[in-house]
C-alpha cells in the first residue's frame, strides 16, 4: 500500500518534514535522527526538533513518519 505522505528536507532545522502527498501544505510533523542513540525521533507540528518534545525510538525515518501520519496530534475540543 503506498504511503499517504512524502518527505521534504526541513530547511529551518534538521531532519525531514512529513508532508501530505496530495497537499504539500499539510504537515504531519518532523522526523530526525538522534545521533547519540542512532534512533529516529518523531516531532508533532509546532514542536521544534531537538527541543525534547519528540517521541524517540523508531528504527527508521519511515516508521517515525508512519507514526506521525497514523496518530495525528489531537486538536483541543474547546470544552472546559
């Protein structure tokens, strides 16, 4: 099954942006390689790569991107 996302070099920081294949304006986040532990880290949109807010432990950038695509960051409902 073809993936619904594509990679784009993240020019504002390091890593790769995970973009929707149909609409490149839609970003699922950024994946980057943590050099010290040799594992890929998934960062949701809005988090700065390397700031400590990512989800580490992926064996490849593809698996990290699949995680971001599959488990999109939940949006607040506005209820209190």
